């Protein structure tokens, strides 16, 4: 009997070590909803030589460390900000990528998001904050992103940002705007036109196509603002 109990204990310890991050976050009560993008809590098994002990790091901090890097960025007004500390922490947000000279995806998505902003009304800048990040920071300085924003008539509460290339690349990968094909991933003209939205304190994150109906995107964002009262319908 003693040997059987010892064997059971060892099996239990091995099971804990082999737990994937998906199981870790699920065990901690994290809700992750994904539409058109990789799940943030669904990652590959950690190397056996580096077992993760899920009790040591709260799930919100795990998401912060892996997907919400605190890189320094610059707004269209020339203000330096930190991605996590200043833009995302304790907020409901939308995140997408663009570049000023984009001739296809970016103008269509940006124009669509202008309609979304109109539907959300004064909630933008109060209950939800919209952020757009350039994919070409080498070319898109503060003036370029300010002109881009003004040309589309984006309203208050929607911030356009640039920064150092390495920082924006780190951010792009962290929040899941990547293509599994390495060649396409390097080509900014083929970039993903999704919109990531989420409620950071509640750890609710999802994404939808940037060219979905504005009413669907607005309703999806409203779910992140008030997840207890909203029921999003299919687009």
C-alpha cells in the first residue's frame, strides 16, 4: 500500500510538470476567446528541462509577460508611452497594425474602424481605447502617422503609434499578428488585417477580421467592455 501511494504521488508530480500552459490557465480560471487569431493561452509544451509551476505566477501576469510587452512607443502627438503600463493595463482596448503608404488592406480596415468608432460613440476614450501601430516605423515617423490619422478622420480615443523597429516587431509577434508562412510574414504588404480586442484586467481577449461588418466589430468590442451583459451574434 505504501509503495502504491508513493507511485501515485510520483505520477501526480509528473502530471503537474507536463501540464501545458493551456491547462495552466484553464485551471486558473482564465477565459480566452479567439476569432481568427492564435489563442494566447494555447502555447506549445514548455521544454522538459524548464517545468512551469503554475502557482508561482498569476495568470494575468503570465499573459502580460508573454503577450503584452512593455515596449516604448511614440504617439502621433510625439508623446513617449509604454505599451503595457500606459496603453493596456486596466483597460479595454483594440489593437491593429497599419502603415501609411499601404495601398490595400490598411485603408480599408482603417475606414471600417472609423465606422466602428462612430457606432461606439463616446465610449471610445472612456470605456475602450483604440490603438493602431505602424508596421513600417522606419518610414512612418510622428508626422506620417498623424497625417494618416487625420486623413481618415479618426476621433478622440483612437491613438496611432510608431517607435523603434525592434520594439514594434516584438509587439507584433507578442500579440499574434504573424503569418505561419515565414516568407509572407516578412512581407508587410501581406500583413494580417485582424483587429485584436480585449479586457486586460479580466483577461478576456479575442480577434475578428478588420473588414467584418462595423456593427459586428462594435458589438464584439462591447462584449469586452461588458462581458456579463452582451451576447455577440455571428457576422
